[in-house]
């Protein structure tokens, strides 16, 4: 599993097959069941976790004990880089959404890896910078746009399947978690989905499936100020 996990991660994509295999030798494969913790703010060990299959939700705990969800990781994405680079314990929690397969790198192993392949460190830095930019955009969106616009942006950012006319996305999380990610309530999210469906922009399918029936109109809504 480590070989295929490393091969699909963008920060390792520029390495030769032989070098990817060397990187895979440092990875520690791990399988998680739904709701199992990959790492927590109580951990003493700093580690980088790379998602191979499935999803991880990244959150912090508020003073009242509620989860403050701020990122969802899918295949090829990683978390824990801050604690790995600093050697300090993480500040957040990473918990699996459904079954999940990970490649885990310990702090010492990753330090050796980056010294050997400096380009990996630069790629990781670029990824973190892009993530910060997305976070800034999200914060701006949360303070200046309505729920429908935020939902449109979220739907357009999900992986799609289907044909050129109608793209289908699958919500990776329960609606309550999507609502938390969009800084709204489950009830408001459900109303926003219904309004978009009523306008013909989307069609709500079975389970967590949503078809984007008018992508141009949905993009216009997402870009609206």
C-alpha cells in the first residue's frame, strides 16, 4: 500500500519510480475504521499523515468541547506538517470519515527525507501556501457571502463524475459536518440545497449524491459578491 500511496501524492510526483520506492520504505501504512483517530492534540509524537484512500476530517476542540471543523482531506492530501516541521505536538485532531488508509511519516524520517530530496520540502511548502490562500478565501466567503454562494463554491470544488452536460458529486461528509465546514446549521444547509434544486442548478440524488445540472449558473453564483 505504501508504494501506491506515495505514487499518488503530488509532493512526491516529481521523483523517479526508484526514489518513490525509497520514500515508500519510510512510510508506515495504517488503516482506520470510521471515526478512528489518526492523530490528536494529546499525541507526543509528531507525524505527517498522507491520505491514500478515504477521507480525514481535521478539527480543533472549542472551549465548550464542540468540534470546530476546518478542513477535509481526500486521497493524495496530507496533514500534520506543522508538528512535523516544528517537532511539537499537534494542535488539532484528525479523524477518519468512513474507512481510511494512510501513509504515516515520523518526524525524524521526514527530516532525513527532505535533506535527501530538498524538492519535496519545497513542494510541501507550496502546498501549505496554497492551503493558506484557500483558508483566507474561505474566511472571506464566510463573512461576506450567503449560504447558497458558499454551498455553490463547495460543490464546485468536489471531485466529479458523469458526462460533460451533468457532473455528479458526492458529499464526503454527513450534512451536519458539511454545514459546520460552511459555518452554518444543518437546517440552513438543507434549505440552501432545496433552493438550488428549485432553481434547477442542481438535482439532489440518493444518499449524498448531487448532480450539477447548470454548472455555468452555479459558478456565477459562487463568484457573486
